């Protein structure tokens, strides 16, 4: 009996993931607000009623996509905040990690970039909440840096939010350059390095 239940649960999870994958693919060319559940179920090859065994609505599916898309960002952010070396080495490594992430998860980056300010309220809120958690994770890491001595919690959070915002902006720029010439990618790399360098210089002199 338990074996049968296990197989059913595995199949249910497989169908759920298939719905998420199909939705993400369909969202390559449209926003979530225009996505219909029948489009998604047709792409997977299941009846429309099967959708409701996994999600309450397309908004609910969108929130699940947020969790999946931003979940893939966690390892990258952990790697960035744990990178050692001088400021220039850390900046270069951060930009490299962001570019690699875009190469590996372009659909995730495109979805977040489009829906962060999109028309589906629960999805916007889910993205906002996840990014706030990222900022807190970065703030906690920044607080352990000797350079943070004398900084208030509010200022550390502001700095963390600047870094997270810049990561997203950089990821969006790399996404736009993904199919372009190598020269465009080099331009994005140089621009990202300069912007992070500006933040770094401001950080060094914030308490002056």
C-alpha cells in the first residue's frame, strides 16, 4: 500500500513540475497575466481539471514559479557574499557568477525581470518577499566584514538592497546580451564592474 502511495505521490510531483516547466516555457513570450491555464494543461497533455489538483489558480502557479526561479539564485548569492580577495577580485567574481547564472537559468531570470513589476499582485509580492530575504542574507554577511564597523543596521540593509538590486539589473543586462555578439557581453561585463566599483567606493567612504 505504501509503495502504491509513493508511486502516486511521485507521479503527482512529476505532473506538477511538468506544469511549471510548461508555464515557464510559455512565459518566454508573454506575461503571466495573459497566460491561460488551458494553454498550460494543453502543453503538458492533461485535462484542464487536472490543473486544480496542483494549483488553485494561475496566480498560485506564478508564486510557485517565483519560489523555483529565485530558489536557484540562493547558491549564487551565497557564493558572491563568501568570495574572498580584494575589492576588485570580489567584483570580478560576482559579475562572473551572475553571467554564469544567466547562462544556466535564462528562463528564470526572464520571468523574474518581467513579473517583478508585472500585473499579478500575489506574484509581485512573492518576488518582493524573496528579494527581502536575499537582502537580509547579504546584510548578515556584510555585518561580519571588518569594513562594516560603525555601520547601523539600517545602513547595512540599504547597502545589501543596493547589491541585490544591482545583481538583478546585471542579470537582466546579461539576458539581453545572451543572443548578441560577444562585444555586447563584454560591454555588460564592463558596465557591471564599474557600477559595483562605484558602490564599493561609496561603501568605503560612507562613514567619512
